[in-house]
């Protein structure tokens, strides 16, 4: 059984220009890090010209589909009937993208089939993680 789920999504960048350009993004979930989701934007879609990856909690994304959530670097909120807004705050500025809510729900359903919500802790190998931490400390 695969331990990783990757799903491409179309994000629409909210900009000052009237037309919102589409940019590709990839949602990534790995059951070895069961509480986290990563959203990656390829180099051509970023101002810096390098791939950018944001990591945030699965719970944040799930809750943000229903009502505004987040107080830090990543914020999620519903927008209309079929869109969800993701805001990414960095010292360089803020990126705001719209993603189809159906795509996010489909991704979250896949993650729940891999690791059911509330059972994430069963995927953690604390002995291995502690051993790695101790090895790095020496």
C-alpha cells in the first residue's frame, strides 16, 4: 500500500490584474507525517523562480472548507459555492490562490482513506524519531 498521495490541482492566483492566471500546484500527503499536508508550486509559477512548498495541517484545510481558519502563515476560507481561498503569508508578501473546493475534498477523502482522521497518532514511530534525534545530537 502506498504511503504517499499526490494530487495536482489548478490554483488561480488572485492578483491586481483583472484576469486571475491559473498556476499548477500539487497537494502532497505522506502518512509518515500524518498531520501535515504540503502544497507545492513549481518554479515558473513563483516570483523567485524556485519551487515553493508550504506545509500546513490537514485539520486546517478541512476546517477551512467550511469557515475561515488559520491565524498564522497559512489561512483557509470558503469562497462562494465552489471555491476555497488559501492565503500564504511570508515576509516577502502574501499569495492568495483560489482552488476548486471539490478538488480539495477529493484530496482530503483520499488522505482519510489512507489515514483516518483522529488516528494519525498510530502512524507515528516515536522510537525511531527519538533515535534519529539522539543520533543527530551526538
